[in-house]
């Protein structure tokens, strides 16, 4: 049996600013990355999930791009329920394998939406997640998907630890907590069940506005399993939640550093690209790609932090498609491998070794370019230069050498 097609929707359409941040909390930074970026990375990295689509609010395109770069998204509706519906409808229109990129505005003006290919090769399972819950583990996703073998839906649940009681100004009756649960997201459903439940919900205001999708599936007669939730999945709402989340995150991340080294030959008649910047000079670097020795060394340092081989592993010099290639894409690929596993790049340090050209006049432009490529602040990128006292190949002007170090934090690993 082939693996059923599984999609994930991240609902990030809220405009709430209860977090105290001037921007909606899902786009606010948490340890240097948007809140939304954490769950996006977790869902994208899960092997059972084929596709992740973000549902954003109207006018949040720029915030989404700043948070995640170019990703697939759908514009949501006036409530959480209508936003999820917009996402489900977009998934229903996917034509199966080989389809193009989805950027769906909404039903009314979505001219680009392909026709539905029918249920047989469409989405079979969907996870619906709130962007304000950043710390999503693969184990929770595994439990949810496993429960779909026997249920129409599944939700992560935590036991209630506190005493619960009714009351207004005065304490009333205590509520037995034994059978009560706190329900989290993501919630997983068989896709046709979730779509039918959402399509069938009254739009005339006659029904209560649901606070999650599981209650809609239950109202439509579906069965929903409870699986073990995760205290890490707590929702971020208030300013204090950000501080607590940063503390939780800090305990799960391990610092790693790695180095990279590269050399390229200087030749007459080549363009000189260094640190992603074209530098006027009477010689340029030759080699595989644009031969940007600085970006190659940083790329290797970043790959080193996750033990993901070296630049040649990912972009073999023997492959003609990398001939003359812009090395920026090598650097960004290495960075994406780190962020896909929930990692954060903290710092990059580079030393260039050459007699000529002088690096000082180009240092600022290189730092800005590298920071831009890695989505870092300029002060997270250091560039130094040295001559080798006219000794060796760099001293004779035959080539340029570059040495880089990168520091990252990545989740997991033994202590
Ligand atoms: Mg190289």
C-alpha cells in the first residue's frame, strides 16, 4: 500500500497582538526566528507529510515572506473556522503529483487553481495546526497519524492538573477533572471528513463558532481519538509566554560549531566574486561554479555543524549544472538544511587570505550580502582578512584561501 498523501495546514491568519508585540504573534521573533517558522520546519521535515501550506490573513504576505521566504500559502477568512475552510478548499483543488506551486488568494479570485483530480489521488489526511504553538515534535505527529488508522480524527491532549471549579465572585461547585483534557494542535483528520465537516458547518451565524476542528468533526458524527499531547506544545499568547518559550527552547537546543576551508586559483580573464559580491580586479577566481571561495568556506562550515558532508557532496563539481553557478544557492541550501531540522544559525566568521585585492573596502558589502542570504543581522557575520606575508601561493597571488567558522543551535542530541 502506498503512503496516503498527507498535507498540513498551519493557521497563521490571526491579527491578535495580545503578545505585546506590534506584529501578530505568529510573525513575532522567538530566539531570532518567527514563531511560525518553528512549526513550519517541524511539519516540513516530517517524512510522512508531503505538503505544508500556510493560511495567512489578508495583507500578511510580506510578513510571511520575512518569516519563511517563498512558501505556499492561502489567504484565510474572517474567523479561524473560515481560514481553515479556505485551506481545506485549496488542498481539495490540488491535482495530485507534479502540480505546480500553490499561491491561492481565495475562492473568489483564485484564477490559478487547478481543477480537482478527485479523491483517489488527492489529499488523504490533513493536519491542522495553530501557528502559535511552535514546538511540535515528530513524536506527536507520529501518534496523530497512527490514530487515523482507526479514527476519523485525532487530537493531542494533556491531563488537567489544577482543581477546576465553577463560580463567579464566589467559589462554586468543583468540577471533577478526571475525564477532562486540555486539547492542543495539530489535529489530524481523514481529509474528506474534515472537508465535509467544515463545508457542512452553518455559515449563517446559527451555530456556535467552534474553537477547534475536532469539535466540528465530532458534530458531523466523526470519531476523534485522544493521543498524548506535549507540554512543549503550549500556545504562545501573552508577552510572558515568549520569555517562557525562549527558556523552553534554550533547553532543547545544542550549540555546535564547525569550520570550512577553501582555495581557488586566481586567473586573468575571470570575474572576481567574493562573499557574494563582484569585486573589480585584474584577476578573478576560477573553478567549479563562480568560484566564490568565501561562500564555499562558509557553506562547508554550515554543513559541518549538522555533519551533512561538504559542498561537493551536495553540488558535485562533475555535474555540469553547477558550472558558473551563483554560489549563493550553495550557501542558502546549507542554511535551509539547518533550519529544516529546527536549527538556528547564530554566527558566521570568515577569514580571507590573499595579498590582493584589498578586502577592507568590500567588507561591509560582503557582510550585508552574506547576512541577507542567511537571513541574519549584519552583526552576526564577521569578515576578516590577512596577507600571508608574500609567502606561499596566496603570497604569490596565485590564489585566494578562505577559512570560516559557523556556530549554530540545533534541537536534540544526547547531552
Ligand atoms: Mg570551492
